[in-house]
């Protein structure tokens, strides 16, 4: 989904795309995964809470 995104995505957007309910536990779980991907260098945090593919 990040390859096709034209703008940075928020954890809530990723939950919707993946078909998860927008419950706080689901959003926070996705946010933690996105932060982990930032640490691994796969994504960047473009703005606080917004994640994008590393160029």
C-alpha cells in the first residue's frame, strides 16, 4: 500500500486498508508496527504519526 500511496499514511488509514476495525488497540498495534519499520529503515516518519515509503 505504501508503494501506491501518493501521500504519507497514518496508522488509522493502514487499519482501514487492512480491514481491521478502527478500535484503539488495533490502531496502536499498527502504529507500533509502523514505528518498528521506521527503525528498520523500511519506512520514514514524514511527520508525527504519518508514515511513508523511504525514497
